[in-house]
C-alpha cells in the first residue's frame, strides 16, 4: 500500500524501504571503482583510498590510475612530517609500470627523483616542475635526453639556465607546448634575450608558449616569431621590457590565434602575480629607472658611474645579497 499524506507527493512503501538501504561500496564493480579512483588522482589514492579496505587496495594498484601523477599544491601533506613526498612519488611511478604519461611536482624533488622518473617512464609526454629549486641543470638535461617523446614542458618559478632550454629543444623534437614562467618585476631594470633565442633556435615545433615575467626584448620576440613558425598562442604577460607597437604588434596579431600582452589581466594566472620592484612609473615606460643594472659584486650601478649597496649590513655579516 502506498503511504499518502496531505499536501505531499505519494511515496510507495517499496520505494521508502529501498532508499533506506545501506549500500556497500566494497561491492562496487572493479571498473566502477577504478573510474572513481581516476577522479581522485594518484596522491589521494596513495594517501587515503588504498587504506579503506583490501578491495580498494587491490584496485589502487591498477597501472591505469597512475598514467598521470600530479603532486602540486599538496600543502596538506607538507605540513605533516610523516609523509615523504619523494617516497610517495616513487611509489606512484612504480605503480604506473612504465605507462606514466604526465608527471608534475611542486616545492620538492631532487636530481635522484627526476632520474628515477626518467628511467621508468619511457612514454612520458608531459613534465611540470614548479618551484623545484633542488633540481640541477644537468639532471633536467639528462631527463630530457631520456624523455624523447616529451610534448609538453612547464618550468615555473625555477632557476634553470638557457643551456638547458637549448638541449631540451634539441633532444625533444616533438615538444609542442612550453611554459617558462617566473616572477615579473620592473626594477632593477634587466634585459636578456638569452632564453628567448634559445627557444627560437631550438624549439621549431612549438604551438603554445608561455613566457610570463620574462626579461626578453623586442629582438627576442622577433626571434621567436621567426624561429617558431607553427606557434598558435603566446603569453607575454608581465614581460615589461617589450614595446609592442607598430609592425611587431601587427605581426603578432596576424600570426597568433591567442595573444596575451604584457599588461593584460592576470586574474586567471595560477600563481602569485604580484610585481616585484615597486609601482609602475610613467617616466620609464619599460620599467627603466636611474638604476641600470646590478653589478657582479652585489651593488647597484647608477648611470653616473657611482655605486650604492642595496642595503647596509654590519662588517660581521657574511653575505649581503637579496632575492629578485
């Protein structure tokens, strides 16, 4: 018999009893569980899901679940000394059984870990490194030499040399997307086309290029347009040394499907987009001020030839340097 109450939709007793049933997640089909685990991602599988029951642990060992390993933005694990991010990364790579396609890490990683990933991931197509300060130029070069199928490389807030870019371009001919993003700043005024020319001369197959906060000039940009003939999108936000106008701007707009200019909005940028070096001064449209550059001895050199230290420090201080 159906239960009917005044001003309510009739609800059958059969439906009521059915909705009250407790469902056993352990009885879900293997392929359904695997699909759910894919939504979780490698870190949460290792960190949480595999510990629920023996059935879930069995599913968590499927290589398919570890084709993409994203270990960025895991501050919840960094706060706990119990969790070793490098050990977890190695476990994820092991469970992929050579099927790893995408690997990303942030704020951790060593040369040894990168070598481990390279040796066990011959099919790697995407590598993302964010704030990985402990990884050396040589380690990334060795990685690139082994990851010959690499199509996408992201290096954000790291400090690799232009020589790394040259080698990566040469040994990874299938590279289609490259992100070289750093912190944008206006002062001290510094110009460098070294990275831009390394890209222009060694990455001819690029379709997408991000150079957020780069120090390139118009000459470097022209080199990229001449060397990367297949380029479709280019992000130049906070590249304050560029003076985009006239034929150069016209060429960019005609050549590219998507173009982000130096002063375009950074609302959709995933990292901190605050600008180092003070506020923008209309007297110096390229961010150029009385300070020409930072000399090798850690002192500011002015146009008049005089010097002044960035800050005063006691004679007992061993170092007197600062971060850009």
